[in-house]
């Protein structure tokens, strides 16, 4: 099969590699049709990471089933599916408690099988494969992972109807957070320095859009909430912007409110100065959110498939660019240069 392999300098080389085999009778093989580029992928772009050299990356995907093990009964060959790539070891106490998103061996486990979306074929346990409604395209389904991250964050936030919400970052995660909050009856302000992303946020129903390079964000939040501040702030930018965006999030939230940290950190220690006395005296809650798993009786990724199928999340509007696998380096360059390209979700067609 064709696959994009990470090089030592952090770009990709498209090569012929062996197709994976089913590890067991309860596994499924998927022919990947569309894969996406997320913020985590971009943070590894053009970085010299020798431990990743030669690896197949990618974890946002949709495709069709080409083979199933003898014990699989939830999907069949030919089914159009999305695969959940948050896969824990299955043995630790966190996995047993259905919190496999915080499994200590999550990364090591998932990268062996399901987190290889930049290859034409991958294998996944049948328990992590969801059949798609006929009217949901592969492109839309490739965004299920993104929206599942957002849904997990919303579940942790306790968001409900009429909440006043701020979302920092208007990439796929931030715009997904916006869609879910609006679907739940909240008023939403979204903050981002890219005007094309803010225009899309308005199209998706944002009540207020703010460019921090031109506007006073705190003043805008105060005008929207009568000076109180946001009930919930979702930090969805992450990465190198976190030392600026996380303090901003704590300034936008009201007393007794929540800051949900959705954007990712780089490995190691990140020095971020916060007004800890004000945070403590105001009982502001900082809530880290990591990937997704279960919420009560339902798997969060299955919920997102259902929501998209019902038309409640217009994810098709997030797809701005498309590239074939052979041009994956161009796709990453496009996603990285969103200020110039207007990129939001970049789809790689396999």
C-alpha cells in the first residue's frame, strides 16, 4: 500500500509499505478514503524528531471495511465507517473504567494500529468502528474525531442552555466547540486572529467574533455579558500560543466559572504565568480535557456520528482544502499557513 512516512526533518515521504494484518478475530481492516490534519499533527510538522522517522502518522479518518475477523458482528465488508483512534491498552484500571483516553499507554498503543491514517489501509478493533449513515460523506466523517474532542470538553464543562461562552481559537476544534455550544442553546463569542476563520464562525452562528490583534477581547466579553464574564471559556488554540491564550481565558471567565483546556501542550514543562490569587479567590475552575471516550452510557464518538447524521452539526462547512496523498507536504504547508490560505480543515484524499 501507499503510505506517507515521517522523515527525520519532520516532512513526509510517500512510499510503498506492507499492508497491515488483522491482529485478531475481533478486528477490522479499513481502506482509508479521507484523512485529516489536526493541530497535533501540525505541531510535529517540520520538527526534527528522529524517534518518529519512518512512522505512519494521522488519526482523523473515514473509509470502508475491506476485511473483518470471525468474531466481528457490528460491521461488514463494504460498510462505510469511521474508526475511533483513541485506543488504550485495555488492561489498566483506567481502561477498565472506560476512561481509556487517559490510559498511561495510550500513545504507544494507538500508534501501533489505529493512528496510521496517512496509509491506505489500517486495522482497528471492531469496538472502535462506527457505521456511517448513507448521506454522510467521507469528508464529513473525517471530522468525527475533531468533534468528539469537542463533545468530551463540553461534557466536562457542564454547558447548558443560555450559558455565555467564549471560545479561543477558530481552527477545527474551536469551530467544532462553537457548533456544539450553539446546538446546546448557548451564546458564543469566538476569538481568533485569522479573519477568514472568524467569517466562517459567523456563518456557523457565533454571536460575536473578535480579532485580538484589533479588538479588546475583555471589553468585548464584558459587553456581551453585562460585565460578568463568560460562564465557560474553552481554550482551543493550544501549542505555542498557550502562554498567551490560557491567561486570556482566565481573564474572560466570570467568578465561579470554568476554563476548559482543550488545546494541546507540547511535551515537557511549559512556563505560564497566571493570576493565581484571583483564580483562587474567585473559585475559577481550570478543567483539562483530553481526547474522548465514554459519557455515561454512550461512547462520545458514536454520539458525534449520530449528531452529524441528524444534521445538527454542519461539519461540511469546515472542509476548505483537499489534496491527494502524493501531495501531503503541500497539504501540511497549506494548513500551517492558514492566515494566507484560509485553511480550516484540510482533507487528504487517499
